[in-house]
C-alpha cells in the first residue's frame, strides 16, 4: 500500500520485549507480586538498551517489567487508546508533547533521558569512496540504491530523515523511492540484511550492530536535536513500581547501559 505516493513496507508495529530473562524471574516471584508488572512503552530504537537495563532492574528488585516497542507515534496513539502502559519513552519531543496534550502522561514526571545523532548507514561489506552532503553527489550515490528510512507520519527516525534530506535539497528526488519502515529497528534490519543499500539511522543503531558502519554523520543543523524523553503515564502515576523504574532509568547505573548502546546521556 502506498502512503502519500511513497513506497511503504507493511510490518507489525509493536514488538513485545518479553524475553527468557523476564520469564525466569517471573517464575521466582510470588504470584501476588507478579501481578504488579510494569509496562514500559519505548521507542524501537531503544530495544537493546531498554531490554538490558530492565533486566538488571528485574534482578535487583525481583519484579516484572514488560517492555513494548514500536515507533513513538504508534506507542503514543496506543497509550491514548487505553493500552496498559505505565511509562512512555519517546524518541522525540513531538510525540511526548502530543501525549501530554491528550492527558496521557503526567507532565511533572516528564524529563530528558537520552540524546542521539543521525547517520547514513550501510553494510560493512560495502565499499564507498566518497559520500558528501552535496545534492549531486548524494543523489548519484544514494539514488542508485534502495534507501531505508522510518515513516515520517509516526516514526521519529523518519521525521529526522525527512528533515535531513530537505536540508540537502534532495527530498523530492529521493523521497519517492525511499522505503518507509514502521520504526527504526525495521529500517536498521533492512540495511543489515542487504535489502536496502543505505539507511538513515540513529548513531546508536550502528554502534550496536556487527553488520553496519557509518557512511556519513549528519551535522546538527540538518535536523532538530534528537532527544529522548521519558514520563509516567496516567496509569503509571498510581503504580509505585513504575515510579521506582522511572527513577532507576534516570540514574547512574542505567546511564552506563545506555552509553554502552551508543546513546548520549546528559
């Protein structure tokens, strides 16, 4: 199905990050406490980092945490529709602000958690002599292959990618052939497995991938700052474990995990 004239790949929007670690710890938690699960709705670009961070929290607190991953826009809409999330981690301010305007999150708990940078990524097996942010050069190189981006209608990675391509003046030329993915994780996968020649991804996507390398780092002026914000949802406001998880994720121990996964922590 085409979306606004652009190529679109249809994939599932939500991935539930309930892994073996969570199942093992659930079996050791008394049933009454197992009912106190905390659901964190997190941007897909944070899958590896959030899974590792929450697994540490689970081991320390002996509670159940269930991460749910998708694009920030999809998650914000799901929370507004009544999905059982206690924390919302958004990859940009736009969707957090929208969630706040809808009364989905608690304004007083909203805070900046992470920062990131935008890159053109490609598979490590590919050779590239020169890629410049000049219209003719960029179109001639990137335009000869498939370009993976997030869907700008709801995925922050796509919003940043569109802004960067407009900054270069190549959106009209490259936009129609770009592959619009549901979220950053799916865009990354297409490049990792050679289904796309290039991808506009987060720097953290490349840092944690054994298959990818950076072809070019976009300058800060090419797009709005990439800022991740976290907040308690309305459901999370009355959940003591949700507040504990929020405080832990904004602490020193979690910061080390996020830094290892390529995020910038203030």
